[in-house]
């Protein structure tokens, strides 16, 4: 994963680099270096992808609850 792909995934997940670094107790400078002078760790892509998928499923679930599962 390169820096551009990382930035796209972070944006889609709703994280800034600083927020992502804080979530995993990493230094912001380390995250800033990923994709440039440092390789992006392998777990980052899968974690962000699953986080985004889960976020999208929760949003869909809320829409379904709101529109289909109405009481009454």
C-alpha cells in the first residue's frame, strides 16, 4: 500500500492520521512516514477495510431499522 491508498482509506474510514495514530497508541510521525520512508504495516490495510465495511453495514442497518422495522 502506498501513501495515496493509505490516505484514501483513512479518509473513507473517517480518520485523520493523528486520530488513527492515537487509536493504536502510535506516534503521528510514524503514521505520517508510512508509504513514504516507511512501509505501511500489513495489518493496516485489512483493519481499515474491515472498519469501513463494518461502518457501512451499521449505516445500512440503521436505514433498514428506520424504514422497514417501524412499529405500529
